[in-house]
């Protein structure tokens, strides 16, 4: 398949290569095939626990070095692929140390344009990606990060955007549509602040009606900007008061959404404070595939200060 000009030529799958990572691997293969891209399968061995892992699981063998790790990784990868990656160029890389930094370093070295990960962890290739490591990536990766939960049923065609109608969310939406192509359905999901009315005197119901009308106007403005990328896609505006993570999660389940798009960084410190916490909630609660995008114009640092915790 011919790759569009703005899709990545190389993808990085961060995985422990356990049997439970099959969904992330299948999605990575599907995207690599869709974009005619190379797939880099990356496993990280934390230096501090490598010797302990080796002694516990491979007590009769030497310390788990790169050669041994690559051998085991290749063996597991072949079992997982089971001839499902025909026509896809697949390379294996082994990293060491801090998981998030190692993943970003490998992605940079291999010129990857997207990081893909699943939800599993394994005692041999210890990659607890839905714990601190994936949250670290949401804060520090300049690259899009795709967290896979569901089985692959084809290209993503039902998308939802968790949005506040900011310029950064519009930028991320354009980027997601450029990557994934024209969807059949798109939802713009916005959570109204249900507590703001308590801070003012007057008719709370009237204030909420005004807030809802304002949000619908902003949603329509955003859709006008996105229309050239949407074709004949069916568009739904979901505007409800309450917790953003709950509203997005419930809509994703009810509407059969296949991919939720989340902006992790904006162009101001206040945006990063607000959206950063929402992104964290979404990562922790969503059971739908989630694409995390940073506004590339953001001045937020791409890496943590030296010595910072994961």
C-alpha cells in the first residue's frame, strides 16, 4: 500500500513481547502495512534489575545480555507474528535503563514517527507501560504515542477527540486525521465545567445553557476548520457537564469508538496544567485505543531533568 506523504516511514512498538502484547503488535503490523512503513520492535531491560531477572528466571544461564535478550526476543516475536507480518520490514532493538528515555532514544535513532505500546508487562522484559512509564511518555514524548487496548478489526474508522476547542486541540485533531485518514464517524467530546455556576449568583440553569450554547458554537467552528479532512464522515458533537474522563469513556463505549485522540500539551503553562491532568485520567481509565498527541509548537521540555523520577 502506498504511504501518504505525512505518515511515518518507521514505527516503534514498545513491548515486553509476552503473549499478552498480541493486540499492540497486531495494530503495529496493521499500521505498518497501511502506511508501507518499517516496524521497529523495541524491548527495554532496566539495568538495575537485569541481573536479578536473570538469576530468577535463567538461573542456569549467563546474565541476560543483549545477545541473549535479542535471541529470546526474536523467538517470541516469531511466535507472536505467526506469519501475520508478511510484507512488513521488522527490526528488533534492545534498550537499557530508564524505560521512557530508552524508548525515546530508540525512536530517535530509528527515525520513528509514532510510538505504539500495549498494556501488558512480563517479568523477563519488564515494561509496565500503563504505569509510570506511559505517563512519563505522555509528558515527555514529542512523538505521537498510541496505547492499544482492543483487537484489530481493520483501520481506525470511528474516532473521538477529547477537546476543549483550543488551538492545540485543533492542531492535534488535524494531525490525527492526517495520520489515520478520513474516518466514517468523528465525535467531538467536550466536558462542561459543572461547578463553575456555583461560584456566581444567579440562575445556574441559565448559565449552563449559555455555556452549552457557547460550546456548540466553538465545536461548529472547529468542524469548519476540519471539514476538508473529513469528507463525508458523520460528525457528532457530545457536550455534557461533568468529569472529562468519565464523559469521554462513556461515549467511547456507547458509540463504539475505536480511537480516542487526546492532546497532552498546549502552548501555555495553564493549558499544560489542565490538559495534562485530564490526559493522565484518560490514560488511566480509557479502555479504548488512545492516541496521545503533543502540540508540536509547544515549548514544553521533551525530556525530564537529569535524575528525575520516572
